[in-house]
C-alpha cells in the first residue's frame, strides 16, 4: 500500500489509516448529504440519527421548530382548497404555482408599498384566530400570505434558502394541505455540532461524550480496540441534514436557529401528490412598534387583517 505510485500528500495518510484501521477511517470521514441523516422528533425537540445512517444512536437538540398535527379538520381543508381553486394560480419557479396576498415589495432595493394589496383572504380569518391558541404564536400578526401549489407532474420543488429578514419577522408559519411532505433543513456554517448518545443510559437521557466514543453495539458484542466501530460526537454542521416530516393538515412554525441558521427546502422526491403550502409571514422589527417604518407597518397590518383580500 505505501509503495503505490502517484500517492502524494494527504493520500498517504488515508492509505495508512485504511491499512491499520479501516473502520476508524470510515467513522472519521465527512458524511455526505443524502436523504437526510437526522430526523426531527417533535415530542423531544431532538434531531435523531436515522437508522440507515452512520449517526444511528446519536442526536442533538434542534430548537426553533413548533409542529401541530391535524391543525384543521378534513372538512376545513376541503373548503379552503375549494375556495383557493376559485382564483387563478400563477406560474412560479421550480414547477410551482402561487397565489400572493401581500404588499408590493422590491427586496433588492428594499422598497415596500401597499400597491394592490387588499388584505388576507376571508377563509384565513379562522386559521389566524386558531393560531392564537399556539404557545409560540400568541402575538403573531400576519401581514402576508403565500399559497404555493406543488405537483409531482411539474417537478415542483424549492431549493434550500432563507426567507428574507429585512421585511419578514422571526416566525414563519406554514400550513401543509392535501398530502404529506418533508421539510429538509441544511446548514452552511463552518461550526461543528455536538452529538449526544441516545443509547448510553437506560432512561433515554442524552449523554455528552468525547470526540470518539465506543458505541453500545460494540459494548454488547464484546469487541474492543480497532475492531470496534467508533462514532464521532463532533461533526461539521454542513455535513448534517435534518428531515422534518410534515403530515397532511399540519402546521409548522420556524423561528430562532431554525429560521436564521438553517436553510429549508422541499425536494421533488418528497412531493408524491398535489400539495398546497399556505405560508404566513409577520413584519420585522423595522416595521413594528418602535421601528423606523412603524407607520407603514401599521397601515399594512390594517389592510391584511381586514380579511377582504384577493390574490395580487
């Protein structure tokens, strides 16, 4: 192995590690992004390593997600979609169609005016009222609603992105209609994530561990040393993807780190049937009480909460 022609620089190091401890080398490599190597658990607020990935048995706190299943009933869903389909759907990017209820915005020049905005649609009044019962939405005042129509036949998707934060506030609220999907979270940060073992205590508590920790499977097998798989507890953020499963008729709120640190996306493979996403956005501090454009914000909120709007 060491006499292989053309192996220079760090390639020598990889060959040496493979020769003496291939399992250790495998565990130390950066893990590629794929289907999602972690899945968010609403009950615990943790991102848990998937069984099929190298992170099985590991988890880390994933703050900034609030998920409510069956936020509306089947009958309410049917009525809402029926009313949406009475208006035109305009072509949008990446195979989607849209209906916008909001002010006229130029994000590049940071310009904002009411334009032809006449308010959120009447059918959203009950949805917004019901949001007030959610602990993280007590003070939520939506100023914009965007309906997005996804269809597998159109290859509908949306790439990883951040929503603007010059105009839009911290909380992004989305209602998932007609079919389930997966919200895929990714991070470009150079920071590392501290993982915790989920199987090192019988009571299921998370336990911090060292840089390399022997897995419970190894302990049970009695294997030791280089013959036992070692798992990393520090991994680069950019090598982690978190899947947030969104059931039909569920409501999800992104805020804090999930809003500002992690990008969100919907991939084509997660659109199996027609799906409508109803997203509500609030104003940023700049357009809220005490902000530089407080008066404009008040004007837009008054229009929005009249609930007399049609798509712009």
